[in-house]
C-alpha cells in the first residue's frame, strides 16, 4: 500500500481539507546542501509538486493552491528568474497534457502581464484545455502577492463606481472567487511567515509549518501535515462546547 492510499484510508473523507494552500519553500537550500546550483532545487520541486497533486487527488482534496513565484521574487538574480520562467513554460507545454489526462483543472493567479507572451499564451491554453475537468483544481500563484490581490479587487470595485463595499463584494473580485477559503496552509522550508501569500483568504486557515525542504516533501510528509489538520479544533470564534454541530464556516 502506498502512502497516498494510506492518507486516504486512515483519514475519513470529512477530515480531508477541501482546499490546501502551500508555500513550496526550500528549493535553493536543498540544492546547496548537495553542492548543486540552486535551480536544480526548483527542477526537483516541480516533480514534488506533481506528486503532491497525485496524493491530493487520491485523498479527495478539491483545491490545491501553490505559491510558485511571488511579486517579490523578481528581485532574485536574473539567471535564477530566467530559469524559473523557462521551467514554468516547459511545465505548461509538457506537463499539462498529463494533468489533463488525469482530470485536473489548472488555473493561474497573479499579474500575468509581466510574463513573456509565450508564457501568457501557454497559461491561456492550459486553462482552456482543462477548464471542464472535474478533478483537483490546481492553482499556481505566479507573480502573485496577497496585497496585490486585495488592491486589484478594490480597484475593480472602484471602477464599477462602488463607494461602499462589503466582504462579499471584495471576495468576489479576488483571484479564485469560486474556491472555498484554504482550510490548511502548509509552508515547507522552516520559515514561519506568510510572505504575502493569500492574505485575505487565509483568515481562518489552519497553519502548518515544517522544516522539511520542499524537494523532500514526500508522501509521508504530506500525510503528517494532513494528520495534524485533523487534530485541530476549528472554532471560528465559537467555544468548544458549541462544537461539533457548529463546526462549519461562519
Ligand atoms: C522556493 O524555494 C521557490 C521559489 C521561491 C521560487 P527558494 O528558492 O526560496 O528556496 P530557499 O528558501 O532559498 O531555500
Ligand atoms: C515565498 O518564498 C514564495 C514562494 C515560495 C514562491 P520566498 O523564499 O520567496 O519567501 P521569503 O523571501 O523567504 O519570505
Ligand atoms: Mg525561500
């Protein structure tokens, strides 16, 4: 029995997070530890993401949202940025077919206007190809920042002439308006910060931080994160005594 199926069998379906958000951190350090160039960590990180998709699909997760490139990552050395762009493009060209065959739906969130035209084109094609699939929705956050997301949503509402807005108005204009808010947030690589990821949407996510570097985040580590999630009591402001009947979103 693989670890993936053990994740499925040990955890009742009701305890599987519907939406998992991940900061895939630690690629550079993983490579450095092996005396490899940092970019080899990114290459390996892509394989680990494929595996994460497989495990999440099998476990019944509906949405997996991963931070691949932040608005701040443009500050990295030009050769690393260029490698990451190349990897993104080749993944869009080569991996998407397999994802489509596996029934995954791909979405990309972020300010895509700064990407090269062939990447923008690749994103559109991948989204279009997979849009009617019923399996896991994999969302790649690329040139994404939580503050940018909130600002673009607010500006969209201003453009509509709104002078007073509600939480619902804003939520509808954020990236990923149709996904439930993340239930479980995972950050690998040992840092305990959010680094401008989905700031609004993560208000009630359960946070899981691990020292394991992203390229080492295997089935066993995924299982550990999911098990930790099942041990949390999600109160959404209520008391323990009001649970479990009220154990649902506010
Ligand atoms: C995360 O790994 C991937 C991206 C930010 C693109 P890092 O490249 O940040 O790896 P570390 O944190 O330097 O080890
Ligand atoms: C966060 O990782 C963004 C991604 C994983 C894409 P970073 O490695 O860029 O975050 P900081 O700089 O350590 O906060
Ligand atoms: Mg990092």
